[in-house]
C-alpha cells in the first residue's frame, strides 16, 4: 500500500532528524537518508493527495509576500533580571517565605536568540509565531518548518504550544559572515542578528540554507491531564515528544545550588557553540508557580540572572602596531579599560588594516567590542556618534614601526609585511616563538629576558641561545646566580626536545604545531625530512602541494641549511620521533580532559598516536573515547550527553598494556 509506505518513510525520516538534530547521534547514513527522502518525494508527486503538512518534504521552503501578524493564544511574558548573587538570594528568600514546603529551582542557560511560539495540533506542527510584543507576533510557520530541530510531527498525538529560542551556532555565524563579506553582502553584528535576519526572509528557501536550530524551554498542554507536576519533568517530557532541549539544565534544592550553576557557566559559556547571556531560574513546582502568579509584565516565579556582558562599548584610544615573527604588522586596539565577560579589557584585536577600513574605525571612536572563545576580544563595530565624522580617517602605516623599512603586501594577502631581515622586532619575535610553550618550551626564557639579552647584544637569532654562558646571564641587570642557572639549564635541556617541537620552532611558513607533528611522525628524523622531495611531501595526508613546496624550499635555502648546521654543532639534536607501537587505536579519536595522575596530557596523546589513534580538542559525535582525569570540565558533560564512552586513566593504561 502506497499510504503505508509513505507513512513508513515519513516516520523513518522524522526519527532520523530527531536522532541527528536533537540527540546529535546519527541514525541513518547520509546516503540512506537521501534515498528515503527521494523515494518519499517521488511518491508524493505521484499521489499529491497523500502529501501532508507534517511531511519532511515540506521543509524545503516557499515564498511568501508578507508576514501576517498573529495574536498569541497565551501571552509571552518577559522575565525580570538579576545582575548579582545577592539579589538572586533575596529573590529566593522572598519566595521561600511564602511556602512551608521547600522551594526547588530549575536552572537553564538563557539562549541569546529569538523567542517563538509553536502550536501542535494532535501532534502536528501547524503554526509558528515570533514573540513580537508578547501579545501579537508574526506568523513565520513556513520558515520555521525548514529548521530541522523543530519536529513537524511529535512522537505522541498531543496538542501543545511550546516556546523555544531560535539560534544560529557561532561557527555557522562566522561562516555566513565570511561568505557575505566575500560576496559584498550584509555582515551581521552577532549570531542573534544573523538568526533574526534569516528567520525574517520572505523566501523560506533562504532560511533553509541558514544553519538555524532551536532549544525548547516550555510547553503548555491543551489537556491539563498531559501536564506533569513540575517544570523539570515537563522538560523531560518535551524531549520525549521530540523537542530539542538544552542539555545544561539542573534541578537545584536552594539558592546556593542555583548560584553555583551560574558561577560554573559564567566562564564555561565561552566554550559553547551558541551564545548565552545568562541563566533562567524557575520555581520547579507548577503548584507553587500558580500560587506566586504574575506581575503586569513578568512571572514572579522566574528570574533571569544576567552574565557580565560579552559585548560592551568603550573608547578607542590608540592603534598599536605589532610586528610578528613573520614580519606581519598587525593593528591592536588600545581602549579605555572596561569590564567585559568578567575581566577588565584594554586591548582588542583589529585583525588587519582592511578590517579597519571596512569598519571605518578612527582613533577617538566609540567602539563595540566582543569577547568570544578567544583570549583577546575583538572590535566588531563603530558606534554612530556625532564625533566620528570629525575624527581623522585612520591610514595604514607605510613603514615598519620598529625599523622604518617600507612595508609590502604579498600576493593575494591583505597583510602588510616588514621585509627587513635585520628588523629587531622580527628577530625578537622569532626568538620568543622559539622559546615559547608551543615550540621548544624553554622554561624561564620569556619575552622580558629575551628583550634584555637582545638589547645587550648577546642574541640575534634562536641559534645564539645555545651559545649563552652562565656569565652572560649573570651580566644582565637583576639576574642572580639561581635564576641564571635555571635559565641556562632550561636551554641545555631543550637541546634534545622531541622532533615535532623542533620542527614547530623553525617557523616554516604554514607549518604549525599540527603539521610539524605529522612530519615528525612520518620522517622520524630531521635528516630524513630534509632529504624529502616535494612529491613525497605532498602525498602525506594533511599536507597539500603548497605546503609541500614551502617545506622543500625551506630546507634548501642556503641560510637555513647554515642555521641547522650551526644548531647541530652546538649540540641541538632533536630526539627521534617514536615509531608506531601498534595500531590498536586505528580509526579512533580521543578527547583528553582533566588532570591525569601518571602522565601529562601531552604524553597521553603521544601514546595514543603511537598506537595509531588521533586526538581532538573538542567532543563531538565523531569522538570515540573521552579520557578523563581529575576535575574534568564541560567536555565530560558533553560526552555524557552524546553517550560517548568515558575512560579512566587506569582503563586507558589497561587498554595499551
Ligand atoms: Zn621592521
């Protein structure tokens, strides 16, 4: 029967969407999914009467002429805000006084997106409306249907209105902006604006192309018998019906537990791929909620604890020019100090001079800065002010701020470079990088000492580090016997560093830590790597033609050969890379988290590689194992949510025995 086959296909595809978008655990392969989808579309074309509103083929989009306003059946209230823990505590105490029995709270992340209300009629999605002013919103049903985290059909035939927050993942937001910038289209200021712009497209095919998702945060059931007793159970029930809920939800016994939840997320939030600006705290019991009731604009049983802002405006005092180890000159914004995301910020990234031009940033401007996962925040926008027009337009420098050499651009790059081989700024940066944690990891040799050594004429290149004597260190101002000996010993120790550290430290163009690691594993010794030809290099997985050429050129340039020879004569002999021990972890990807007892994380990842496995820094559905030590953080939560096997250190050691 065609009708049964269609039902089967719809159910399989809906189930697959749910597994993929809600549980993040794929159930069908892309190939199988596409095959079922094509069959369903074909059957529906042949039998148009059997095409229903809940069919997954209805997600593809259509064009509307305008959006119609729609009066909400149940009003969408705002939330009162709290900005500090004392207020949160007194909010709770006031509520607890009203009841004899204890008041439990539920904490959830407040997603920085767009609130919407979705209506399901006997399990079928029929209407989707924006929040609007809470009383009336806009009907954007067709656009919402394209979002795969929104079920078109529920697993039970319930009539319910749910509310959720539509958001765009940060990574998708950045990709969208990059593309828009390339095509000369509008660049969005933040993921919320991008989500909003994508939702309000009259052509829902455009919405369908944007990567939007939704977290559901409440549901109002038509039949009160369907309603659980409390908010937490309600959320679990919504998940069971097919809605995506945020995994970071916690039932708390009192205000202190809720405050702990807020504190945890104040910093952890930057690790998430979506923006959150606070924590929503609700009284758990629906009976208690009902007794507390509403004010004119907000429920008395809920509050939003707001994190310190991720974005803030401040004044641009100056643009500092930084010269990197490659000679690239980059602008850094110097700002009036301001609180941002829990710390005081006075410097921000401006990327490059094209970006300054694009934003039309001028010294003296009021600018919007944003903190993301990066350590240094960035300037994202110039505020419109009267002063702006009177400020002089910023012009990119023509000469190196350190040595005065004329700056150049390289083909197809917007970056300006100082090409002076004797530029002190570049030389110092090269030595800084050589000694840094990422490269040779030489303890006690930081930028301040390098500056001193350089200015005293002891060092000009990384090679000179290995010529330094105890006397040289002791001649520096403020350096005593003990610290001189520490520095000297640290340098000696670095002579036999692992090969991958040595290759990283060479700063070959486009060869970072990861590529250096690949090269070390592949060739085992510096001699072998130096003897490799371009074809051979290009064949290695993870190294393209361009990088292969750059590596080859590096090892065939006179001055580099000379430098490597000098290093060898000074006793710098990188340890050979370990050969593969076994392939028991072949195809497996590990994520390491927490503090291990018997080894460092670096050592653990060496072991994994020597057994044919890989490591990655973030947990995803592609992770095979999470190796967790003490005090593991959010990665562990994520692994648990995705049901990825978690290994203790002992279990791991057992596996490699
Ligand atoms: Zn220079």
